[in-house]
């Protein structure tokens, strides 16, 4: 395994095949702008992609919030730049996060400890699975400030919830609390605050116990299926399946099944 990237506003903990990225800028409610998080999140995902020893990434926030998204206190000053500069700032800044998460080769679990607002909400939606504590809240609040989701939030939100619900949340900018978030499909589960990370780690461990290559191929297929027609998708399935049949982990999985034991997988 290559050394983890150096981080300033976040920390990375590794437990077996599970990595956990914690945002550590509670002073600004883990805002993505005006912090190093906008660069560190893509850096960690690229590191995880390049390390076959990592099977799952958990992302969570330290303190009261998961992420407040944009730093409203500095938003007015940033907006003084010319439009072409603002456009480039989005491309080289917060838009790196959706591109990185869409390219993530491993499952990413958002453990939402508190409010996920604006770009923070969008970032949670970019993850494969979301588990929230009872303190979690969500809001597509850009319209409240006279702006739109510059991070591609509209692309992710309607794929997660369908057009009508995405439109309602986008146009009203209202806040959704944890229980409703589960009801409408934002959250998979809601936990007590002190059970959030244990539950996320438990789920991550279950995924990490599976054959690593099969999980990475399964993740790729889920993403590809969002934009392929059936015939094209079946062609890719055939190729990936042929590769999986030739892995040592597949042989080990078969042996473990017939011998009624847990498999021991090496990602080979």
C-alpha cells in the first residue's frame, strides 16, 4: 500500500480494508470552500483508487456538521471576481469533488453526523450509501441565496430521488430532517449519534469482507448502467464476468461456500 496523502483539514484512518476520511474544520462547519477540503477529498479518493488494499471509504465530519457546503461568510467577497474567473474557480475548485466521487472505484459511505447543506448535501448524494444520525439535516439551499448548484448537485439529486422530489427540494430550499430523509430515500438508515460511526464501520466491514475485485467491478457496473442501454451494458457485464471467473478470489469463494466457512480474499 502506498503512503496516504498528507492532509491539513481532514484526517485519514485505515482499519484493514476500510479507510475513513474525517473532515476537521468544525470552525467553519466543514465548509468545502475556503478550506483545503476541496482538494483533499479528491486526493484521498485518487489514493484509494490506486490502492487495491482499500475496499471501502467512509466520509464523515468532525463536530456539529457533516458539511455546510460553501462558506457563506466569504461568498460575497469571492463573488466580486469577473464571471470568467468565477467560472474557472468552480472548475478548479468544488467541481473536482463530483468528478472524483463519480470516478471512485470503491464504495463510498457518507456517515452524516449533522447538517449537510448546499454543496455538503450534494456531496453526500454523490456517495453510494448514506447513513445519518438523528442530528443529520439536508438542504438544497442554493436558491435561498440567489444562486444554483455549481457543483452538479442537480445531476445527482434527481438520479437519487427522481425529478419531482428533486425539483421540490431545489425550488423551495427547505431543510429535510433525518427521519424524512430516510422516508424519501436520502438516507439508508438513521442511528443515534453515538451509533453512527459504529454502524457505518459495520456496514463497511461487511463490504470489505467480499472479494475486492468483484466489489470494484460491481461498482463500475452500477455507474455504467446509469448511462448505457441494455445491450451495451450486457456486453460489459460479459467482459467483467469473464475476468472475475479467472480470479483466485472466485476460486476461494467457491471453496468457502462448499466448505461452509468464511472466505479469505486477497484481491487476486
